[in-house]
């Protein structure tokens, strides 16, 4: 359990990687943010199609996986509609971050929950498998966390709030760890639902929230940078699968 807690702590600290950007440049320029948001799009799609769905299908693909993916998509849609409704009764558009920033936090929290479950489950088998799994999670989380902090900054969060909120969502990994350690008997059934569900969330957030943001910029040079960022994100997630 001590090794598992240490591993989850190390992975969670990746959420603070945004400090590097804020120290070097407190206000990232628009072009760089566009590229980093594009990286997040590739990371989200890559996480869904290269990690979550294949992992959910490792015992054989069934229609239930498709159902859970769609459930994730429509749950994300419902959460976003709730956020829009709540914000129309709250502060003005100029005073609050945009909805896609909150949606990214929501999706990241679900994903970190799964990371904690995966790490805890690996350590339940052996320490060597746990360490190997932690390294794999670390490698695919690194590019995604860079993209996540960029999305929050682009969406209107200031530097401190972006770091704080991103770190808070990373703590859901500890909940996942607890679930995996104390509910090990039910873990397979739980992850069989949660993996494709999370994939659906990622697909919705990337396709419905972030891609439309990128399409608002019609400059050809930015389009090239966006495509480079998306393909880089896909490549990194494919490489670290």
C-alpha cells in the first residue's frame, strides 16, 4: 500500500507541471496556447482510442463497451448543459472561464480516478507490475497534463487557479487507489464500465469543446500548428500505450 500511495503521489504531482510555463512566461502567447490546446485534443483522442477503449476490450469487444462509450458522451453533454444553465444564472461571460475549461477538469478527474484504480490493481498483483504500470501512466500523463494546463489558461483561468484546480482534480487518483485496494473483488466489473465511460467523456470534450475553439482561428499558419499539435498528441499517446 505504501508503494502504491507513493506512485499515485508522484503521478499526481505531474498536475503541477504548469509551473514551468508560468515561471518562464506568466502570460503565454496566443500562438503557443493554440498549439498546446491542439496537443490536448490529440492527447484526449489518443487516450480514448489508444488506451481506454483497447484496455476495456482486452477480454473481447462487446456491444456493452459501445453503450458505455455513448453513456460517457451523453453524460459529458449533460454536465456541460448544467454548467451552461448554472452560469447563465451567475456571473457574466466576461467574468468567468469558458465552459470547456470546466469540462476539461471534469474529464481529467474521471481519468485520474482510473489511473489510481489501474495503479492500485497493479500493486495488488506484485510490486514489479506496480512500478511498470506507474511508469506507463507517468509517460502518458506527461503530455496530457501539459495540454490540460494550457486548456485552463486558454479557457480563462489565471495561472494560480489553473494550477490549483488541475492539482485538485489529480487527487481523484487517490480515490481510485482506495477503490482498487478495498473493492478488489468488484474491480473488474467496475473498470469494465469506467474505462469506456471515460473514453466517451474524452471524445466529447475533444470533439465538441476543444476542436470548435480551434476552428475559430482561420489563419493558415495556426491551422498548420494546430494539426502539428494534434498529431503530436496522438503520437505521444500511441507511443506510451
